[in-house]
C-alpha cells in the first residue's frame, strides 16, 4: 500500500523558528512520499529548512524502515542521490537494506485522502514504527504497552560530514547503559554526559570520560518495571553522543544514520537479539579461563623462567606467561631479540610450559618497520605512496587489513613465527592504530567542520594515529574506516591462528568495534594502580558484556604506577572473578607478581582456588555467551530486572545468574556494603544460608583480609571441580554438584563440556556434552522429598562419559530433620555416606555418577 502525505507549510515554518530559537535544530525535512511493502516502509524526505553551519544540507534523503525479525527493527536514512560510506557487509554481515523508493511505486504528495502518519507493525512483533510527515520525525514504540522507545525531534541534520539526530527519553523512568569505550565512575549512564567514539591510543588512561580504544554506539535502556530495549547506530565514523537524561543526541562526522532497535523485553533478550545481528561472541579456549601473568619489562628468558618458578613455589595457579615487546628484535613483529630472547633459549622454555600444561602468549603490533617491509602492496597509502608513520620500531608502514593481500601476509607471518616459537595466543596491541608522528593536513578530511571531543579537548582526529586522509584497499578512506582497524586486525589474527593450528584461537585486542567479540577478547587497557580504578574496572567489564565481548578483564594490580600490598591483594580477590584474569604491569613499576607479598599470595591462593573450582561453571557460561550472547559477568538487573534498586548497583556483579560477587574496593575496609535482591543467598565458601530476603535489601558484610564475599543465589545448581595449578590438572578431578534451593525447593543449572580447544563450540555434529540439572520438592504427610535429576541433551564428548560427580551438596533444606533417607537411582544409600548440618546443608559423598548418564537423587526427610 502506498501512502501520500499532505503538506503543512505553516506548521513547518513555525517548527523551524522554534527550533532555531531554542538552538535545538538547524534543519528540517518533510516527507515527500512513502511506500509500504509487507514489513517495510520507504520514504523520500525533502529539505524545507536548513543552515550552512558545518556545510550545505543534503536536499533529498531516503528512509527505509524494515522489520528484519519480530524483535529487530532497522531504520536507515541516507542521501537519496549519492552513495555514502557504510560499514561494509563483509565486515559485519547483515541483511541488505530494503528496496529504495525508486524501486517501488510512490504516490504524489498532497493527496488529502491519505492519512497523516504512516505506521508499520506486525501481530507477531512488539515493535511499532511510525513516520510523522511534516516536519519529518519518526517514533519507535512497544506495541504491547504503548511505551515510546525512540522519538526523534523535528531536527534532522544531514550534511556531507555532519549528521545530527535527537531522540526524546523519559528521564524519570529510563536507565541507560553502554556507549563506549570510556572509563566511567558509574555503570548506569549519568545525565548531561558526552560520549566521544573515536578509537585512540591512550597510554595513561587515569581520567574518566575520555574516548579510549574502542567504539560501540550501542545502549540498553531499562525502563521502570524492568522492560528493556537496545539501540544501535551502526556507523564507524567519529561521533559525539550527548545524553541529557531527557534526550540523546548523536553528532556524527560522516556515513549514514543506520539505526537498529532491539525490543527485548528482558536484558538477556536484548543482548541475544543484538549479538544475533553483530555476531555471537567467539568461543574461548578452556585454558584462557586460567590465570595469566604478564609484564612489560621481563628482560629475558631467565626472567620469565623465574616468574613461572615463583608461582610454582608459592602454589599459586598460573596458566599462561605473556611477553610484551621485550621479546622482539628492535620492536619488530615476529622477531626475537638475539641476546635476551634467542630461540635456542625461548623454544625450550615454551616446550617446558607446554609439558606442564601451561601456555605462552606474545604481543603483535600492526606496524612494520620501513626498512624491513616487503615490497608488496600491503600497506596504507597517503598521497599515492605508502604512509610512513612512527611507532616502536621507528619509521613504519601500517598494514591494511582491508586488503586480502595483507591478511594473507599476516597469516603467513603467524605461521612462520609459530614454526620457531609455538605460541598459544596472540595479543593485538596499540591497534587503533597508534602512531607517534604529527601530521600536516593533506585535504579537507584531515580537518572536518565539526570537531568531536577527542581526548576531552577536541584534539584533531589525527592525534596519535594515522591521518584520516590515508587510503585503504579499494579507495576506502581512514576517515570512514578508522574505528574498524582493530576489529579487522583481530579478524585477520583469528583467521591466521585458526588456519595454522586448526584449534580454537585466542586473540586479545586492545582496539574494538561493534562485532569484535566474534574474534577476540578485550581488556581495559593501560589502567593505573589506584583504588578508584579497581572499582571502575567493574563498570568497564559490565559494559563490554553488553557489547558482545564477554571475555573481558582489567590489568590486575594495575598497569601504570606502583601498587601496594593491600591494593594488589584486594585486586586479585576481585580479578579472580573477571572473565579474563590477567596481571600486567609497566616496566618502570615495582614488581608485583602475586607471590611478591605473602598476604597477597594468600589472597591469590584462595581467590584463584575458588576460580579454578568454578571453571566448569565459567566455561558453561562461555557456551551460553557463544550461543545467545549472554554476558559472563552481568549486572544484577539482568537477573532481577523488576527490582529498580538493582539498576544503580555497580560495586557488585554476578557471574551468570548464580554467583554474586561483593568485593572490597576501598583501602582499610573491614566491611562491605552489599545489595541482595529478594530470595535466598548462600555462602559460596561454607554453603550456609547467609540471607533470606523477602525484598531487596542492603547488608553490611564482613570483609576478611584475604577473600572477597561471594554468594550463590537460591534456585541454582552449580558443578565445581577441585582447584589445581593449571586448568588441565583441575579438569581431571571429580565434580561436586551444589544444589542451592529456592524457597519453593526448586533449582536448575547446566554443564557444557568439550575438549576446550576445538574450533567450534556446540556445533551440530560436534563432539560435546550438555547436561541440564533440575530440582523440585514434594511434601506429603509430614515427609519432604527433594529430587535432583539430570537430563542429557547431548553426550558425544567421550571423556565426559568417564567424568563423575563424587559429591552432592544440598543447601537450604529444613534444619534438624527427625529422619532422612537418600536414594540414588532408586537405591538407598547407607547413612555413612551422608552428612547433615544444623544449618540446612546436607551432603552426599562417595558417589560415582557419570556426567553423561541420566541419574536421579532423592532426599526424603521427615519433621
């Protein structure tokens, strides 16, 4: 059905005057015509009032709105007459936009029989899209409630190198999260804040609110009552996003306005829908969930060897040792320092690591020393020649990861280097990309009319990076593709490792963009050894869970600046619960390996001991992340969206839906102020029932010097294994099944298991095991029966048939029963194999229940 729209010139003029007087807009468009086709609306927009600030306005625009799935709406606005830069389809594969207006029949404007607005909705979707014609604006609403999710003002600015659009927000009932990468003092976005998205090399990132290494123009909006939705502006150009509480304004220096709306309604639904579009998080190898130690400044192989020995002597788990640029010859990728890191010493060291079940990871940079560069067409160009920049090796060329030749070269170099040193993972650093040289402008791209707030001082966008007048493969300008550089290098590195090893790659990337989680993990960059940075690390990790990069951490004990014993102890207590747990430090700082101070070593043994016990649970969360995008580390409101008091909690977080972490974040603290949502909460250390909350409440917890508070929510079933010094050793131990009962006696959980490094995780026809566990309770004639059963979804991973559950612990049972009996697969066990505590904890040991076989355990108690 095609719809024509009437013109209302007087209203347009009045709107323009009001907008200009209030400084809320500088351009207005009218809808000239629209057309509908199924779940698609297209429209032509005509400029009716503009300004010359930042350049001339584009006179004719095309809008296409399409309901791509029942939960995802796309709204794309672009120049009707000229093709513009957009994120390439091969970088983020996605459905192509719908047909342009020229491909459909349009009615002429001014037909009085046509309705004022044009609306698209579907009975199977909760999203409704409406075009308001004169002046043009659009709204997105939730059909079931009528709540408006996105409501643009009459101001729409669309120039060659400046785009602006504003949406109204209900400040009193909208909580926003996301928009990064920046260091934030709170997880929930604060009103009157500006978010600049321009990937930058920040060497000392101790200031909040500055644009850092990645760009993610995505936010989640959680409304009062718990309904959540997401908004993505898929645009790789630099931008400022202004969040004023009652509005959000985008100011973008190029590209198109390509919005995606994700209806939710739960927070987990939103990230599921978001990662369905941008790509699911890459599965990480099992070993990467161990503890990693790194330092810029390990001076030679003997230094590395001493660190590994120090951890072994202190009985602190160590999974991987890392090398920063120290291993390189003249800071060049894929080379070895012939004096300090000769292959005749480094190769035997790495072989010993591998024999001990440990790993080795090195850093790589995207810049190639000019004198050593191959005579191939692999590099970024400026003014027709290879761009000559300055980085660690001196004068350098920058690889162009948009070029197939460059990605093939990169894969070849990875393979050649691994023949000498079989590294287990690669760390892509300073890949914004970083550059130390200052540039003179070459053309108008180097000095755009609107200056984004780069580095907090509106610095030129060429600052500490390659100039935006640089040209990529196929003539793409760095002006448009700058924020994609880190994503493209991570993609190439992931592909190179996969091709060479045929195993699951591990890639860590400092620079990221939308979709980077498909290839890489991330960390918070060059943080500082300070207490406020310890606390802020939680916000950053939670943010990247929203962005589809769940394998996320921060440099434990801090990178820059000298730490203290107390700070380092508290940091490992928190960092042991990061999805990615690595300690890393700058070369001029005091040594801070976890064994340096005995109190810190004691904290590390306890904290990492708990982490390694939780490895089956964390790895299962990785499976969940890979399949649905669900973050590993989550804010509390993901599990309790209807509890508005959780919306501002950012000094605690959850691992999955079960484990609540409440760390110490202040010096000298002997207590922790923690929030517990409604329900039962059990200590993860002694399994006792700590709290039963009818409603959410803040509680003052004791803060022991050597561990962080961790609690298990009632209603969850977890599988643990014994702690050990490596993940491979820990995997050999028997499982313990923890059953934390909700007040109604129910609980559930699951376990995913595979070999930990196959390229695919949970693929159809693959070798893996998935078991779901459930618990329910029945009461009859004074008898209470609690039953735990397993459901084997798939059991094609052979070792899981030999792995057994040796112990089951029930938490939250009635205290002091008169009698009890336990049955395993209908056979009653002897009382000697059971143990009951007055606190309601009941354990059954001496079991040998195969993970891959269905079983049932019944506990019958009388009162």
